[in-house]
């Protein structure tokens, strides 16, 4: 055994013994988790969320074909895609963000995903979304952005296989713009095109073609999609507007094409569109600034971008604000934490913000490591291993190192939520009972049951605990027990990175888990 390895193990054992004498906040350093299993489960989850005709190799067998006439009333084929959460609506904005996150994870950590034997499943999850977006982009200036609506859908509690609710489709076009959803869909397709370039070059070019058209559409006809599609406002309102998505699309198109026009766009629009001025403390399906700022920061180290360093450093300043906020190292404007050490942004589905923060911290820590840099926060300077160690602490909290001893990733470990707020999972499987279950019959017979769901929604990341680390496993408690595709998508890359490099976090110079 190498001397360095012995020293690492001795140091980590000493650290664990010390931390155990303090508080449970530090437990993530001392517990061991199977990140490879978590990665496999997280990718399996997307098969539970599939809409349309399921393939022959479908592994989640309690699901069956559903929504096979989507778009028929409007004369367009909109079969496929993903249900966003525990309902049966297809919302285009969060679906696109899900695919962007999955694609980014596979770009950054494809080797680790392959090492875990999950690369094919990752590509399948991404392609299920991109195939749908190609259909939804039926004309250069038309994008279908929603199928079904939340109001009528929430009136019923039905398996997707039994749906009797409205399947009306909604679109944005030149007269009813939606720059935010067009920009996010362009980003998703551009990111995915990078992945498929080697294995399926024709498909990669097709994705890029649609991405470029969608970006041009979104930029030419500016407007918020929820002002054109009113039914989206109560569920996925575009509070941040569309400028962040246009910058997001441009930076991903630049990564996919290396064309100067896209570089010029996010450089010249950076100030007016908020990229170099907005200092954020969240990264989500609505707010993309932190992601744009992080990617722009990474361009600084490339020689060909030195001439743009003034603007890129402005982007980096805002990226650092977000990262330092997560680490509690800004003088003001930090992300709050629960007593157990979990990042806490807001009550409803807080885990989405934890997952996206963990991903950005992980990606940026690798960038710092590769370029021999440190993160300069107002309170102090920290190294790349500090960022990675903190990301790991958040993931470990999710997997069970928390005051309640619950894994918030469904199916992982022996104690996880049993009553996820999810129509398909909470009603007996269609494969087991092909009899029709009506709109209110689901509410009458299944919704209020105290028993665990008959189907386990493996790999779902639920909304999670409150600000005091408390969690109630109740199907009616949708604020905490509903899971969303973008929650899990943000974890795929982090699980892969942790699985591929199990000892990196021991190199942390100054653990930040207990910062308060």
C-alpha cells in the first residue's frame, strides 16, 4: 500500500472521530454511500416519467403506454416526452431544463457514467426528450410547449394510462412569443448535439439545426411564454423572464459550434440581459444566470478568449457570488441552511436547489482543479476540494446523513419516502390491473390511503424536509413528497463524479460543512 494512501486514511479516520464528537452536521464525511447505485437508480427514474409508446426495453414495468393521441386535435404529433412530476401534464420549460442538465452531466462526466455501466441509459434518457422536442418544433417559428393543463389534470387522480383529462396542446409562435422556453429548448438540443456527435453524427446535426432555429426564433420574437400560454402561469411561471434563457442558449450553441456569432451574443448582451450584473443565489428551471456565469467563467482560461477577459471576468464575479453563497462565504446574501446543514432556498421542493447547487459546485471544483485555481470569496479563499467536499455533504444528506435518517432519493437505502405524491406510483400498476380507473375514483380509492404506494418510484428525488430538517411522508404533502425530473437530473453528474473518484473529498484543506 502506498504511503500517501495510508496517510489519507489515517487523516480521514481522525477527522471522523473528531467530527463524531461534535454534531450530526458533519456526518457526511464519515458515512459511506454507494454512489454507483444512486446513479443507476437516478437514470431509471426517467423511465417512470415517460409519456407515449414505451419501448421494448422499458425497465420500469409498472408503467405502460399513455397519451398516444397527444397533439391530434391540433394536427401535430406530440406523442412522447416526459411528465414533469406527479401529474400527467407535459410542461416544455422544465422538460427542456431537465434535458440540458442531463446532457451537461454526460458531457462533463461521460467517462464516469460509462465506468458505472450507465452511459447507454443516460443517452436513452436524453434522446427520449430530444426526440420529443424535434416533434414539438414543428415549424421554424412554432414550438409546442405544453400538453394538458394543470387545472383539469389536478382535478383527477389517474394513472397516465387511464387519462380522461384535457390533452389540449399549447404553442408559442411569432404572434405569441416564448423566448424563455425557446431558449431553454435550444440549449437542451445544443448540449445534446455535443453528446451525439460521435455516436450518431446525423442526429447530432439534426439537433443542432433545431437548436439554431429555436434560438433565432426566441431572439427575433421576444416575450415571456407564460404571457402567451396562460395555463402555464400557475405552474411554471417564467418569473425571471427570458433574457437568462437567451444567454443560456447562446453559450450552449457556442459550445456546440464554436461560432463567433454566439460568443459575440452573450458577450455583448451580458450587461443588458443581466448576465454580468445579476448576482444570484439559486440555479433552477426558471433562473439560468448562475449556469451561464459558471460556463462563461471557464472560458477565461482558454487563450483564444483572453481578448474578452474584461467581460468574462464580470461573468466570473457573479459566478463566484453564487458559489460563495452556497458555501456561506459571502459577507451578505448567502443561501440559508437547515440545522442539519442542508442548503435551504424555499419551502416548496427545496431539493431542486440543493441538487443544482451540488452540480454547479462539482463542475466548478473540477474546473478550478484542472486550472490550478482557487475560489476567492469575501470571507476567505477556498480550494477546489472544499467545493467538492461541500457538494458531497449535500448529496450525503440526500442519501441519508440527515437528522431524520431518511434517504430522499426514493429506492435508495432501507428508509425512504413510501408515499410519494405521484399518480402512477400511488395506484396499482396497469400491468397488474388493466381495468379503467376513473378521474375521481383515484382520489376515492388511492389518494388518501395510508399504505405505501404500490409502485416504487425508484430514483425520484422528492421535495425534501423543511427548514428544521423535518419531513412528513404523506401523499397529500405535495410540497415535500412530490418529485420532479429536474431534481434528479441535477444529481446524475454528481453521483457519477462521486462514484468515479471516491476519495477526492479527503483532500479538503478546510472543511466547510459546518459553516454558519
